């Protein structure tokens, strides 16, 4: 009685040795087929997994494939079918939710960059005409409503709206703030 082989045994490993043409095919056509797989997925690692799965399916059907000149078409079809199956399975795992979760672990902005932006913004605000500057400061720095701003300055709400709109337009055009956008 012979002892069992040591180590893990791969299903079909003994068959693999009997398909030297499969090995030759994969070596010759692998790069071309990988490009096809990459065109089906956005992630290079997913493309490699996709190709590996398609080649495994091809290997399992190797004896049934009658025309080995049409192997590229067979593997491409296996790639498409496998990718479609993956896409369908993924769609089932996605669920609609009422509200979006907050992104976790977003890096805090660099304090130096925040200060540079703050300083640039104040320099741009100081370039505004005095009345526009007052309205922008009251609306956005003091967080007053349009009605409250109008009351403090003794003007109409329409005046506040138009002056703030013109001021924001000037700030958008300020060359010092352009790199910030």
C-alpha cells in the first residue's frame, strides 16, 4: 500500500500535466487576454483575478473545446460571462439608504494651508468697496440673515442680495484666490 502524497493536493493537478498545449497557450496569449480583462474592469488586480477565473474555466473545458484555433474567442466569452456574473452579484449586495454615511477618516486640512487661505480671503475682502465689505462680513462672518443684515445697515433686503451677489462675483474673479479653487 502506498502512502498518501504529502502536502496539499490540487484538484485537477494531475490533469494539468496532461495539457501542455494549455500551458503554451497561456504563455503565448496571456498578455493579450490580460489587456482584454483590463478593458472590462477599472482595477488591474480585478482584471488579473478575472483572467485567472476565465482561464480556470477554460482549463476545465479544455477537452471539450474542439477547435483550439478559436481559443481566444472562448476565453473572451468566459471573461465577459464571468464579469457579468460578478457585476450582477455586486448589484445584489448594494442597498439604498435614507442618508449618506459621513466619510470616515478624512484628513484634516493642514493648518498652514488654512491660514494661507484665510489671509488671502481677508485681503480679497479688504479690496471690496466698503458697503459690499460690510454686507459680506455681516452675512458670512457674523452669520446674519439677509433680513438681519438689511436691518443693521438700514437698507432693503433686495439691496443686500444684489450687493452681496456683486461682492461674491468680485471675490470669484480675484487672482489671489484663483489657485485656491
